[in-house]
C-alpha cells in the first residue's frame, strides 16, 4: 500500500517537473510526456484509494492523511477534465504541482486505520466530503488559471514577448475558463453544504450548530465566490478582478480546509 | 546519368523590373513546359515562378544542363543572353539541392520565415507533374524538399513571431481575445497602415468594421473597402462603446482619447476587453489610458519593438534551420549517389548476363550435355561473370564512399561521376530503374 502511494507521489513529482519545464521550453513532446505521466499517476492514485477503501471497509475519510490525498486526487481529476474539455493544457503547469504538494503533505501525515464514529460512517459522509473536495479542486483550478491570466496580462501590458509567447491562453479565454471553474465550484460546494446540513438533521449524536468555526468559514468562502459571481453578472467585472477573486477565494479555501482546525475546535476532524 | 541543375534569378540578384521580364505567368506554363520538352538537352524540369524569384530546376544527362536552361530562359523570354547573364545564378548537383532546400525553408526569402514559399514550391512541382515534366529524380528531389520545408516549420520557430506592424497587431489581438470572430474594429482617421491592419484583422475573422472620420465622405470611402459602417467623428466617442479593437491614425495634434473618457466607456461596455492601437504620430491616445482595466494600449513604437524582437528571434531560428537544411541536403545527395551507382551496377550486371546467357544457350544447343553437366557449365559462366565484375563494382562503390567522407567537410565532390559516365559509354548502358540491385 505504502509503495503504491509513494509511487503515485513520485509520478506526480515527475509530472509537475515536466509541466513546469514545458512552460519554459514550449516543447510539445515534454507536455505530452507530462500529461500521460499525470494520467498514469491518477490511475495509480485511484487504485490506491480503492484499495484503502476496501481494506478499511469504509470510506477513507477519517484522517488528514486521507483527506489531503483525496484533495490531490480531486485536483488531478479537475485538471484532466479541463484539459479534456477545453484543450487548455497549460493549466497543468499550475495545477499539477498543487496536487503534488497536497499529496506530499498527506504523505507526511500519520495514517491510522481507526474508524470514524459509526454514526457518521455512511453515504452522507461520502457524498458530503466528495462534493466539498471537488468544489475545492475546482477552486484550485480557478486559482491556477487566475495566475495564468495575471501573468499573461502583465506580459501584454509590459510589452514583453518572451518565449512563453504562445503557451499561455488568450486573456479572454483564461478569463472564461476561470469563471466556469468558479461556477462549477460554487455549484458543487452548494450541494456539499446542503448535504452536510441534511446529514446533521438525520443524526442525533451531533448537534447541528451554525457556530461551528468550520461551518462559518465554509459559508464565508462560499459567499466570496457567490459575491464575485453576482458582481460579474451585474457590473460585468472581469479579467483581473476575476483572477484576484479566484486567488482570494483560494486563500479562503486553504484556511477553511486547513487553517481553521489549527486555531479553533470544530466538529469536523478536517 | 542524370545530374541536377538550377538556373534562376531572385531578389538577391535582380531588381524587380528584371525579375518581371523572366517571370512566367499562369498561361505561359503550358508553353514553357512544351518548349522544355522539345529541347532535347533537358530531361525533367520544374519551373518555380514567384514574385521574388524565377528558377528552373532540371535533371538531365547533359553535362551542360546549366547552359541549356540559360538558353531556354533567354529564348523563351527573348532576352539578350548577355543581359540575362548579369542577374542569374546557377547551381548544380549538391549545390542545387541545397539551394532548393534553402528556398523551400524560406531561408532564401526576402523575409526569412515567411510561410508562402512552401506552398509555392509545392504548386510549382504539382504543375510540373501535370505537365508530365517531372521524372524520377525531380520527383524525389521535390518530395524531399517539401518534407524538409515542413520539418523546419515544425522543428523551429522560424515563422513564429509576426514581423510586420499589422501582423503584430493581429497576434496581439489574438492574445487578448483568442478568437476575433464577432469582434468589432473601429478605425479613427485614415492611412495606409491603419487600413492594412484593419485588412489583416478582417482576414482573421473580425466581423464588423466602423470607420470614423471628421469628413463623412472620407469615412465612406474607407468603409467601402471593408464593407464597413462610416461615421462622422464625434468628440464624445460614444461609438467606442461597441469597439473591441480601436485603430487611431489621425493628424490631430492633441490626444483624442483621454483616460477619463475611456473609463466611462469601459463602464458602459461592462468592462469587456478593448485593444487600442495608436499608430498616429503625434499620438492620438493619451498614454495614461494604458492603466485602465481591461484596456490594452500599444503605440507605433511598441509595435515596432515587437517586430524588432521577432526578427531577432527569427535570425536565431534561421541558424537552426540552416543546419537542418545542410544535413538534409547531404543526406539526399548521398542517397542520390547511391542510387546512381546501384543503377549503373545493375545495368552492368544485366548487360553481362544478357551476353552470357545468349552465348550459353548457343553453346548448350550445340554440345549435347547431360543435365548435370549443363548445370556445371552454367554455374561456371555465372561465376566468371561475377568475378569479372567484382573488382570494378567494388572500386566504384569505394570511390563514391570516399567522396562521401569528403562531404563531412562540406566539400561535396562527385569523383565517381566520370567512372559512371565512362562505364555507360564503354558498355553502351542505359541505366535501369535505379533502386535496389
């Protein structure tokens, strides 16, 4: 098991290096290699998750280790979807390294096999956490594309024409795709939150409370994105402002996911 | 044995009025190819005639192929040979191969990296094929040349950056909008450069052109060229609300577009991107505009700087391309040599076999031998032929190999050619089809 995970980690590392290398050289062969390495890593990672699920007999979501690993998996899945749907593959150079880091963090965390309280162990957990992490992954992609937007915009404004020339997408395109990622992320997150609320209604042991810090920050993150979407709809704010909100939103996601638990007690293990 | 020749004139050696006199118009090709076929000295031919060059490639057994091609040019166009001689150049064998590869990869073009020439070479070759003027050698040469042209396109960035102001504008627009379809371009003022830029934008998909001019008649005149909408220029600039790309080139002595005005316009157009190209001197657009969100301003100096850096980039890529051309030319030439030699060796063997088998038949008819004895005689004759031919064949290949090794020093020599010619003459050989022996 550990071997599979380590192998996945190494493949993601290689994929990250080649993706970044691609940005500096623009060699399509390098990209093809990076892309297939990512697919290979993703397949292995999926096998690992399934094996761990089978071995534990329950959805592996009890530890930070599992959640970080699942987060990485969701990021790669999102990247592959974007690459497949939009043919915008440069995004890998920004997103795959993020998945690698998430997986690396997972690797350093303790991985027990203790079960979640049986009361929580059901389909609610699976769907709730899956939707939330897919939403997070979409926001990570939006963040990566936002960065691409800002770099390209700066290059156009500074009148620089370095070899990155043809690799970064046109501003209009990255803006559109970034926006789509945010829309998808918000939809997934809304579903995840609603499932979370329904879930707590269904169990007696956990008392539903709005004052749980995790809940508060999740809603705050959600509001940031919803706010951005509304402003864009009403005033047509786009471009740099979308990119900035993708970055701020990403900061909020990180804090909600990892930061809250470090500082505040919560019913959520993570 | 066929050798390759080229005679031509290009922008390197002749001014436009000279090139015009030797160029071939569309309807002249049929005549020209018939003319070439009737000239016995020229076997295969391809005529390449573009605005920057006129070249005739030929593969022929005639050692003075260049002279024949030259005569053809001067006869066909009825130009005094002395005059023609001043602005033509000629190459043969390896040099002509390398020259064609340089041409097809645009290394010999006026603008290195231009994309048209590959298509022009292809068209010229197709035309020659249709006219039945291309034989085995030129077929191989041009197929290879087109492949080399493609290889240089894919392996180098020789044609990547735009090298004219108007194309740079198009490329920048694509970096902002991705697709120019359903975009609107507004031209303020008039001028060759702004019209050319608009023209290129339209060719790249821009669907709507608006021309604003202080004089409505002027606007109408320019707008007609793009089937655009003419407008009388109005200082409140409301017509910019729908403009995605703005080109200004007026003679105004003050700025027409100020920051505050543009901020207002951007708000009205819901901050959709706007690309402003100011090619007027003095400038029409306040440089402060560059700071407005989602508005991108390039002036003539900015565009020229991009052109300069792209030219520099192309220069570097051209060096890589030149290496590819050199290697490919050497490779092609040695392949050609090898097949020349194979062809002559094959012809020689066939000739000997013909003679021996004829004599053998006569002899076997006369002598009444048992099948076993016949076998023995037969194999003896074959073995003698083989042994007789062994020495000359090996020597010939050796000579070719030696000239191969010289190629490494980029000093192509065709030492083996006299041997091949001598063999052909001495044994009255017609080279068989060349491939494998």
